[in-house]
């Protein structure tokens, strides 16, 4: 009977632990930064024009593996991989939900995502902003207003961007996607290798060099120069196919 009483007394604590395992939060106070680098399986949402701060939510075990650190003006958001074979076997049938980091910043000029994570930002600031997706994740940029923009997509990931830039350089390797129909450019240099896909709008010179089974569509009023190897589908302004 005594053992039963002890077990019943412990039960509320066990239930509370189960409830808390479903969701948790961590807050981070940050110093100033203008670049963000995301490493690992994390979902990040960034709001501009606010004091630096971060609120992370998700599975407590995922949050324990999460670190945010500002170094040299760059905010590093990392989710460490856990070496726990026993726990991994127990959770093998459960989906891995990405922890969510809601981040505020004065202005972000450079955004990089490595791995399977995702990032959404309302605005990429500065005269020469840059965005990189390296892996199988996704990047979404609400708007830019730039003199020159650098875009890099490596792997199977996707990058969506809107706004305007006087010129841009886009480099792609793998099977990724650039969805830039909402980005209006004055000039473009595009380099792709592999079955990459890109949608961009250019009113001016567009230099395109691709190798592989690329699918490129350039809207607007572009003046295209194309160098290609392999079988590609390139449409350059007004439905004109360039071979």
C-alpha cells in the first residue's frame, strides 16, 4: 500500500513532464548583428527594424541542442546533432519537427542557410545584400532594394525573393530553385550547373551560362547572351526560346 501511495503521488509530476515535453520556449538576448547564418535543422522567422532578440519554441530536446551566438557582426544559429543511438531508436517512428526561432533585428544584409532548415525574412537590407541556400532547405525574402545582389543556391533547396536591384549575380549548383519573378533587375549574370530552375525578371542585359538540364525563364525586357552545354530550356523575354 505504501508503494502504491508513493507511485500515485509521483504520477502528477510525470504527467506534467509529459505535457511540458510537447512544447517549450527559450529566450535569447543578443548584441547587434547584420548577418545571419543558420546551420542545422531549424526554422527561422526574421523581423526587421527592432531591437535584437530571439524567442525559440519547440520540443525541449531540440531546444537544448540549439545555440545562438553573435560573433563579428554575424549571428550564428546552430542546432547540434545529438549522438544518442538509444534515444534515436526509441523515436525512430516520430517525425522530427523543426524548432522555430522568431528573431528580430535592426537590419540584416546577409542571410545563409546550411542544411535542411528554413528562413523567412521580411526585408534584406543594404546596397549589396547576399542570400545563400546550401542544402535542401528554403529561404524566402520579402523584399530587397539594392545596387547589387548576390544569390547562391547549392543542392536541392529553394530561394524566393522579391524587390528590386540594379544588378544581380546568381550561382546555382544541383537541382535547386530560384523563384525571383517578383524581383526586378536591371542586369543579371547567371551561372548554373545541373538541372537547376530559375524564374527572374530583367530589364537589361542578362548573361546566362548553364551546363546540364537547366530550366530558366527570364521575364521583363531582357537582352540575353547565352552559353550552354547539354539540353536546356531557356526562355528569355516574350516567350522567345534561346538555344
